[in-house]
C-alpha cells in the first residue's frame, strides 16, 4: 500500500511515495468521543489533515495527528529495509 504524490515544477518532475502500514487509523473505527473520522490519503500524508466532521477537526491536536501518522505509516526499520532494496 502506498500513496503517491507527483507534480511538475521548474521543468522537473517530483514524485513522493508514502509507504503505508494501514489504510485507516484505529480512531476511525472507535465510537464516542475518541472517534476521529480521518482516513489518510495523499493529501493527509502530505500534512493536511481533513476530517468529515468539523467537531472532529476541532479535537485534532499534535499528539492525535502523530498517532494517526504512526499507525498508518510503515516503521522506520521497514522503511530502511525498502530503501536498502532500492
């Protein structure tokens, strides 16, 4: 699983790959006040968190965002292994 961001600027192409460990974080499936309906796609993986509910957006803080990214991204060790293979 990956998200892929590609763009063309100043005569050059840039491609950014975001290897994924999970499609959605645990907070997406939780019910009640801990639920945050965030399903990271390429926009979110690029740092812009989008929620489907304004109230959920109001509850996002740095710790929640970090947890979401850690849950859906591959580990540093797995990333290093992939880089070594390339």
